[in-house]
């Protein structure tokens, strides 16, 4: 059994710890009926002494097909940490594996409890045509009515999804924006915002990526303002402009609902 | 021929269209990134357990079903196999094109 640490930013403080498990032939072990208990070690302090333990929960990356695990933990310090992954299979068998990794002092994205960066993001009012600001083939108009700066200035709670469906040509990509859209249906009075994380422009009648001189993709100004190192990224911000929850990568609908209900 | 074997052949044929010295299929286990648009490399674990380092240097093809390096983490999250076409420069495996391996199996 081998662990895959999916979180791009493991940092001191409250952390959403995303991971997966495979066997040595790359076959996915992560499944809803495989329970995984986590044991954490502060390697810099005492490499083999348990610092804390946590259960994890399975979430679908692609509903009914593939998923991974999430645990909400809190690292007491930056430095070298280790985790022992204890998996229990439906037949009662157990397997265990340990991985060590680095935990940073801070994250580049806004920490939970800090003020959300105010930044202008594209809206339908400014663009006119949703196709010029969203690569979603079925854009939800409500997601493009308010910019991040406008929501903060108005004292509105909001959910922002930095997500591009442009690259999700198959069902194997995590349908993050679809998850957010489905949750939004139950919160008609809450502000939802979707922004494309990359610099894009309309060419040949469709929204396309703008590459830099060396051919790389470019983070949009609002993406840089929020310090994203990966996408998709979803944040929940309260009416005081404080980041209350943030989710990197795959998100389960009930995770988002829980964060919204806590506003 | 089994379906998965046919799928792998299709993927290898697809990535072979890019000017590459080799191809590899596996799952992403680690990503080195300086930020969006700034993926510098990643580690791929192949089905036979081999661990391969890849470097991003210059443009990566985005034609057809290819996806950008920034999208690697989604595939890493679901432990979904990817196919990497690469060229060799100074002993480094430099990525030419990235595609979703298992998505071809449909």
C-alpha cells in the first residue's frame, strides 16, 4: 500500500489533509468501504512519538467511480511531520504505511480567519457574453453577477470557485464547478462567484488560453491576488470579508454545505 | 486483446504523435510547482513500480485531449493514470505532452 499526499499546501494550523491510497501496481485502494485512521508524528520533536490521531473520511472525486480521503487536522508547528495510514478493509484485514513530509509555516492562499483579498473579477455586466468569461459549456448566470470586490464591498457572504471546466474533457476530472453549482441550487440567496483561474481571451469564437512568451499558462490577476498554487480552489467568505473555509481540489458537496451552514 | 491493453496501445499511439523520445504511463505521486502556470516537474509511478522524474521546460502541447501541467493535481487526487510523452535533454525527461490515460478506455 502506498500513500499519495494530494494537498499542495500543508501548513501550520488548521489544514485540510487530502490523500489517496493505491497498491504497488497503481490500483486504487481508496474506497468508501475502506476506513483509514491517521496517526501523526512531529518528526522534528520526536519521530516515533504520536503527536495526534485523526479519522478520515472518503469523498468522491468522480461520483461513484474514484475518490480520495480528507481529514481536518491541525499541525502545531512547521517542519518535518509524518503520518501513519492505517487502512481497514471490508474483510477486516488491515494494512499500514507511513510517509514523512514537510509542513510550512504559512500558506500562500488566505488563511482561514483572515481577510479575503479584494480583487476585481469578471462579471456578465462587464463582459456582456458569459462565453467570454467562462469556459463552462452551461454557465450558471448567477455565478457571474457579482465580482469578489463587489461582494466584499457590499458585505455579502459568498462562495468563490476558482475553477475552469476548460480542461475537464472527460468525466475523470473532478467536476468541482458542477458540485458547487449543485449546492448553489439550495442557497438561492447566497452569492456564488466562478472565475477562470487562467488568463484567457476569446479567439475563433471561443474562450481560449493566453500563453506567455515561453508558452506556459498564466495565472489571472485575481488568481495571483489569492495566492493559488493549484486549481480548482473554493473558498467560503462571510459578510465581514473573513475566509471561513477553503477547499483545494476535490470537494464533497456536504463539505461545502457544512461551511455555508456555519456562516 | 483485453480492453485495458487496447486502451494503453491507443494512448501510446496518441502520444506518439508528438515529437517525443519516449512515453510513460502511471500515476502522479508528487508535483513541484511555484504556482499556477509554474509547474516545474512531477514524479510518476509506473505500473511496474518504477519512479520517474519529469521536468517542465518550455511549452507543453495542448492539442486534442492534452491537458496542461497545472491540471496534474486533479489526476493525482483521483490516482488516475496519465500518459506522458517526453524528450530527453541532458539526462532529464522533459515533458512534451500530457494526456489522460484511462479516459481513452471508454
